[in-house]
């Protein structure tokens, strides 16, 4: 007898809370579609009441996703809950996720509420939510550091009010596996109506144990839902990583004896999409999705794998969506071949006009780069979604001069609200000069807090993918740009970050 482990993805909510990881509505929609292809059970699409932008994102995702449940976070108050329910109205299957802190520290210092007030609010908020929607999840924030007796009282009451999923967050990543597993077990044993709810784990990675803690919650505690994010994206050290949880449970079915609904071949495409969209590069030695995860460098290992794959491999690369890094298209490829490749890569374009625009950019790239890899196409379409948005700033062309012993100089032509402008500047290097040239005109005053370059497909012929993180008035955004010329990629990344700074409105921060 096996039972199912529910995969609840919170890349678009808890993942997005990571400084710089904020995404536009179109980016979120693209990722939500990929999560649906991955067949995650629940997509937490955002925190609808936190801003009008988040409300729109949740609503748009709820309108297009049919196979996964779409969820919105809400604080445990009527206004947040009503707003979340409104955003979720178009969903085929919607879920309200209410949270309220229950640890003594959070109740006293953050909420300034007594335990009795928290108890009442938790109960009444679930009652209110239950009248709006059938599927209610409740999270006692900082649950793992809460007093056991008090937590049992609160959770028993919210289950009685109709919460069908109880999620126990280790909000600050303080747990260790055995203790966290036993914590969930104790809750389930002590709460009389615990069998009326599905138990869920939500672990942060501050001590590097989010995955281990979540697995202990499942194995020891009997939890049947794991909350996680693609690439472990999330605030501070991140959340529990979806790809690691899924592949651990699948590869060690002998131990966990659980079924999953996930299409694991969509894991690597999802990882790439999230990384390219947010600019959070995946470390090469990251389990499952890192570039080296299936690379065997030592001669002994290579020899072993050639003779019998399972000598050194416990998973198959193709099962998690690594395709051979083959040349897929070149400058002679036609529109149909390009369209087919997009489909094979799981990229859905909204309209023929979008495909035409992406194809024109593909042709432009193919003129400059003879071998076009899957990674190039994914980078191109993720840029396309930015360019398509009628953004404030768009790159046009760049000229720069650099020579040993001379100070580099750059001229950059870009559009501001559709009108071409020219920025010029010198700088410490060609990249510095180009970004200063843009800034000389844009005058954003933003501070650059990160600049990184990554070769999309490994060699010097590859496109460079640049991430620029800008900070302005307390807001942090990442811009990503790609091009065979890394100076141009840098300029595109800078303009993309400026666009994000422009479009993001302030929002209420969700917790943990
Ligand atoms: O970490 C946390 O406590 C959270 C809750 C809002 C579920 O993300
Ligand atoms: Zn969290």
C-alpha cells in the first residue's frame, strides 16, 4: 500500500520573496504554466492582498491553470481573505492559505497579541474563509518554535472550523530532522481531529536542512504535503528544494513508499526557467539540476558508467529532463522548425505575433552564432517576454571602444517609452562604460548590488547571460540579459532591471 505525497510549489510566493527575485506578471504566468506541465499538485501563485500587482498575478494564473490547484496566501483577517478569494474566483480548483503566528516571540513582539486573541482570530478567520471556499489551508507561522500545548489547541480549533490542510512552518530554519519529524508526529497524535486534515511541512534552509527536515516530517511525522520551491529559491538561504524532495522520494521509493504525480522530465526545464527569469544562477554542484549533477569527470567513474550506468548513477539524467546538449537549430532553420522546438521545450507562446517576434530574434541570433542550443532558445524567449511588454526601456544598439592603456568609452542607443535616446560615458571597463552610458540618460539613481556573467552553454562561443541586481528606495530587482557579446548582454540586463524597478509597486511583505 502506498499513498500520495502532495507537492505544493511556492516559487511564485515564498520564492519570490527572495530579494531581487520579484517577477512580472508575464514571467509568473510562464512559470505557472511550466509548474502545471511539471504536474505539481498546488501552485501558490502569490499573496493577493499584498499589492494590486500580486492580486492581478494570482487572478491571471487562476484563470489559465486548469490541472493544478491555484492557491493564494492571506493573513488571517477578513480583508485579506476576501481579496484572495476574489483573485481565486476564476480558478478551476482554488485554495485559500491563511497564516497567523503562534510562537510566543512572534505573538508578543510582532503581532502584539495575547495567545487568547490569536486563538480566537485563527478560529474566526478559518470560519470566514470556509464560507468563501472549500479548500482551506492554515499555517501557524513560526509553528516549530511554538508551545506544543498552545499549538495543539489552535490547530484542533481550525480543523474543527474546516481547515483541510495544516501546514507546520519552520519559518526561521531552526529545526533538525529528527526533532521536526517528531514534532509533526506529536501534533498528529495529540490533536483529536488530526485525521480530518492533511499534514504539510514547510521548511526554510537557514541551516541547510530544509530538505532533510521536510523528509523527516514525511517519514517520521506522517506529513503528506511538502511545500517547496524550484531551485530552493526563497528568502535568506531559501526554501526546501522541489527537485531534491521529488527525486529523493522517487529514487528511494523503497524507503518512503509514496507516490508522486510529478512529471520529473519537466524538472530541468523548470529549473532553467526560474533561474533565467530571476537571475539566480544554479550552482554547478547543485543536486539534480546543477550543470555537474550528472557529469563524471574522473576516469574511473567514466569507465564505470560506460560499462554499467548504475555503478555511479542513481538517477538517469533524461528522467529529470537533461537532454544531450545538442545543436538544435541554425541559420537555415525555418519558422516551423523553430515553433516545433519551442513546443518540445515546453514553451507556449500566446499568439502567432509572439512566435514571429521570437523567430525574428532567433534569426538575428543565428546570424551571429552558428550553433543554437536549447539554452539559447530558452534565454531568447525569456527575453522576449520582457521585450513584448511594451516596457519603458528597450535596447537598440551599442558601440564601445577599449584598448590596453586607454580608458574605455561606450555609446548606447536605447528607447525610452518608444523614443530613441543616446547615452555616452567612459568607465573602468567596457561594461562599466556601457552601464554608465545608460545611466547618464536614465538617471535612475539605483545602486548596483550584484553583477554576474554566466556562459549559457559552456564555451566561449556561447551567449553570455548577465544578471544585474539594482536597489532603489528599498526595492531590489534583478534584470537578466543574454547576447553573444557580454557587453551587450550587460546593457540588456541593466535595462531589464530598470524596467522592473519602474513597474514594481510596493507591497506588504509576507512572512518567512
Ligand atoms: O515560512 C513561513 O512561515 C511561511 C508562511 C507564511 C507559510 O512562509
Ligand atoms: Zn516560508
